[in-house]
């Protein structure tokens, strides 16, 4: 993974280089100490990083100003010593936000998000209809719908449940997300649940059992709809 880093503090760059140097799959190709030179490099169509790690407060142009002018998307980790900059950075769909001083473990967590984003980006190019861009806790997360077993309404939020991955909690209604899902793969079974048909193991009059033995209630008004998709009709 080709990473560019930017910070106007030499010690901060040194620390970041030290942490990144401990990862076998990361190469720090370029370093910047101001936003102007970083933006100029990012606008070069022939030389782009896989990931950008940038401080916010820098001379000439802030990290936020650089991101606002960036005409394409890539995984970005924002760092700053000032917590009040968290909100504006989140509005720019950054992959993660690190408050200084951060630990190597916290940086590794952010890099894991970057690796997942890059994996899903490559998948998105091959199968764009399978990827849904979700905003969770201020961060944009591409989610592979084939990895989602079901969606569950939780008050003003919807939880995307992925058996082998951490659930994703997103603000919104189940009905709003239902319109974004392919109806060949997902079906509403309850006022609080949408299930992925490919994860269904068994269907009974009152519940659906998904792979991993997760039990989902079947709403009375959705009973006939479930029968159309099930190998075993709901009685």
C-alpha cells in the first residue's frame, strides 16, 4: 500500500514514519509539511497514493481545505491535536480520524479500515451494484451487500448485521434502506427486519433462521411474501 503523509511538525512525521515502518504492506512514498504542495501533488493524475494521512493544521492550506479541493476519492486518515476539527473532517467522508497523541494500536485500527476500504473499492469496480456507501459515526464505510445477513431497525438507526464482521450502525429508517437494496437478494420479513435470502437456512410460521443460527421473527403481513422466496412455504 502506497501511503502519503503530511504534517508540519517534524516530530509528528518521524513518529508516523516509525509506526508505518512496522507494517510490511506499507510504503511511505511521499511526505509533505504544508497543504499547498500536498494538493499540487494530489492533483497530478500520474501519481496518486493508495492512502493519505494528513494533519489538519498546516501552513498555506489546511488539511480540510486540501480535502475540499480533491476531485477524487481515496482512503484518508486525518490527524489533529484539536478535537473540534473532528466534525468538519467527518463531513468530507474520511476513513478515520485520529486525535493526537495517538497510539500505534489506534493507527493500526485506522489502517485496517483503509485496507477494508481498498478491498471493497476493487470489488466495487467489478460489481458496483453490490457495494453500498454507508455513513456510520461520521465515517463513510463501503459495505459489501453479499456480506450482510440482515438489516435490523433500532429506533432512529438501522444495523447492518454481518456474520463475520463488525455490525454497522447507520442513522435512518429501514424503509429508506429497503429502496437501495436489490429485491432479488433482500426481502422485508418484519417491520424491524430485512433479510438476505442467501443467508436463510429454514423458514417456519413465526421465524426465519439465518446461517449462524440467528433467528428473525416473521411479521404477519409479510408471511405471503416470504413464501414466494422460500423453498419451504410458510404455513
